């Protein structure tokens, strides 16, 4: 009796595992085909440690296809950084409640543009795939990343050099605000 119960339990467990496994592979609607795009997907999303972007470029020339892909990815990365840092700056300034708030926000925005341009030179390629199309052209897929901590460090260096901002600037508070925003990005 004990053997029968154990065998029956194992059979039910195996059947349950198979049903769960089959459920994970859902069929697509008729006429649709899943497309797997190189250098994309959750491994290439921005998270709390890195800003990430991916893109593709197409051309009849292989080098030009790579240049287009990199230019598109850099633009996407720059936009994500600018947007995030704008949110961080707004939250930081609001939490600090400075009297010269408007001037401070304006100076942060100017600094933001400068730093984004400076830090894009530290981009790291995390994926690159090149394919030849059926028409004989080339398509390049890329994914790039930039360390969030490098960006915070650049802000700290530049903010510390600005005498007017230096008076109002609190690195720990800025970093805390930045880390909170990056945490949100990792949870998307």
C-alpha cells in the first residue's frame, strides 16, 4: 500500500510538471510567427546598475550598417540618461527646497547635457550580431551599456567644480535620489 501511494504521488507530480511545462509554450495565433531579434530582450534592458540600449542598422555596406546601429543605440541611450537624470534632478531639487530653485534647475539641465555628451564615450558594447539579408545587404544588431555609477561619479565631479552649485549640492542626497530612480528602472 505504501509503495502504491508513493508511486501514485510521483505519477501525479510528474504529470503536473509536464502540464506546467506545456503551458509555458503557448501556441501563437494562426498566421503569426515569433520573431527573435538579436541583442534584444530582458538581458538588454536598463537595470539599477546600467543604462542599456539596443538598435539595428541596415545598409548595402557592412560598416555603414554597424555605424547606423551604433548611432541609433547611442541616441536611445542618451535620451534615457537625460530623461532619468532630469527626473532625479527634479526630485533632488524638490527634496532640498532651495531658495534659488529655478537657477539651480537651469544649471543642472546645462550640466546634464554636458555630462551625457562626456559619458557616452564610456559606452561598452555588450552584443553585436551582423547578418546578410536575402537582398544582399547587411543588418547589424547592437546592444550597448553605460554604468550608472560612472554617471553619478561624473555628476559629482562636475557639480563639485561649480562654485554656485557646490554651495547647495549634497552628493549623498543626490546619489540616494539617483539610486531610487535606477531601482525603479530595474523593476520595469
